C-alpha cells in the first residue's frame, strides 16, 4: 500500500503530484485500467505478442550505438 505523508508546510497539490509519480513508476494505474474489464486469454496473448513484435522491430531498425 502506498502512503504519502505531508511534509511540514507542504501543499496538498504537491503531495498529490508525488503520489501520482509513485503510482506511475509502479505501474499501478495502468494495471487498474487493464483489470477494469475482463479480457479473454486469447486477446491477452494477442496483445502481448503484438507488443513483443513491435519491440523486436524497433530493436532491428535502430543502429547499434558506438
């Protein structure tokens, strides 16, 4: 569970910004959005393989760093 404690004299807006940053880093919001609706196993596999394909394609097209 993520906990954010307000520092002395810190604005609530700033604390919310820190909370959102931590949640993005952990991938929590992305996971919640993905689990909002049921996804068939075949659709999940199709999405996973498409992502792998795009990563493989991007690795092939970028020149090696010297």
